[in-house]
C-alpha cells in the first residue's frame, strides 16, 4: 500500500493543527487571557463539561472579566515551543 504522493511536513503540521483546534476548541479571552476549555465547561455559567465554545449560550461572557464571546480567540498551547 503506497500513498499517491508524500505530504510535506508543513502540510501535515497544518492539518494536525486544524484538527486539534476543531477537536479541543480551547478559546482564550484576549482581554484577560482566561482560557475556556470545552473539556471542563464553566461552573459559573453552569456549562456542562464537553460543551464546545460554539455551543455556548449567547449570555456566556468571560467569567473573569465579563468580555463577550466575540472577544475570544483560538488558543494554541504549542505557540511557545
Ligand atoms: Zn476575560
């Protein structure tokens, strides 16, 4: 079994990055750097663990500083390495 063509390493990394952000979907408040983790949910808004950021109710705001959902940006843990 042979692949039709070899993937370049940057294509592989790009694909993995996209996959990871879709799967884990952590989002960070760009005002106070609070990170919303879908695996944990948010007790303050009674968000069940496993709730994707996109599925958060409209009344959800940053539990730390009160910023709207639109102030959140995708969070990548590997940025520093
Ligand atoms: Zn915040």
